[in-house]
């Protein structure tokens, strides 16, 4: 290989060295990317492990608080997914606005089921949104607001478009 390289002209030697340097840079970049991925993955795993240790160390306290919460909940007032949608439609009708309710999601645990829906209001006023929030907060802890996004309507800035993520808790028997 050395003999082949030495018998080349200066321009060919320069091009061969440039190609070799370029290949080395590409390889080094890929190696650095894989190293960064491994480092980030290790850091994520260490963080997750620390979080799990905190949960395990506080297990007795968490279980005691969950048992206390279960005693304070009335099973008849908890809402399943269908009742949640019905309740939100009732609330929307009560405030005088039409709501678009979509994206149902359920997360199950041993004692509870958490149902989440997206509630969208288009072209409504702030007073109606505040009445909706007030009605929703009166149904706490069975209904809760997880996320709220309010933006002015592009066509009429006096009106608002709002998106709420509402969560209900269902007590499993």
C-alpha cells in the first residue's frame, strides 16, 4: 500500500489523503454520536432508578395516603368514561356553549381507573370558560383539569378557542 501511495503524483496523494481524512471524520462523528447516545441512555436509566428508589422508600406513606383517599371517595360519585363524557356535555350545555369532546384515554391501576378526555370550545367568550371551570372545580376530586390552552380566535380576537384535558377518577370495586 505504501509503494502504491508513493508512486502517485502530488495531486493524487493530496486527494487520497483528503478522502482518508473525510472517512476518518465521518467515522469519528458516528462514534461520537453512539457514545453520546449511550451516555444519555445511562443518565436516563440512573434518573429512572433514583425515582423508583424514592417511590419504594415512600411506599408505606403512599399506600396510607391512597387508603385514606379511598375512604373519602364515594363510589357512586366516581365517573367511568361514558359518564365523564355525559357529565362534560351537561356542563357545556349549562354554560351555553357547544363542546367538542374527543380523545378518550384510560389508565388503570389496582384501585383506580383514570379517564381523560379532550374538551374543545370554539369561538366562545371568557365568561363562559370561567363558568365551565367553576362548574368543573365544584366536582373535585372526581373531576380535575389536567391541561388548559386558551388562544384568541384568528377571525375574531374577541372570542376564544379553548382546549381542556379533563380527568375523572373511577374507584374500582
